[in-house]
């Protein structure tokens, strides 16, 4: 018989995923905001003569990889407690 339970159980994994997702969306949205409303800021040079869009692009890529690694680490170690017999 098929269960009629329409509500999904609360899942900490998906909650953490949504937190990371919204953090990244906020970071990316700020980049789009700068490009749309303050394009002159995009011409400023920062470290070693590299302009801001390149630096911000590297920050976006690095933060996406770091968030994925943190998420993977948390999920892998979630059930590994010293008292577990598995």
C-alpha cells in the first residue's frame, strides 16, 4: 500500500544546503548589483594591477568550491560518532 504522507521529513542536510545556496546567491547578487549600478567600480585595479571583476570572479569560484567541500565534509562525518557501532 502506498503511504499517504504528503509532508516530507525535516532534513538537516537540505537545510544546510539551502543556507549555503542563499549565501552564494547573496554573494553573486552583490556582484551583479555592483555591475548594474556602479560600473565604474569594475574598472578599479586591486592586487597586482588585476581589476575587480577578475578578483571577484575568483572569489565566486573559490567560495563555490569551498562551500561544496564543507557540505561534503559535514555530510560524510555526520553519522561518524565515537559511540556508533557501524
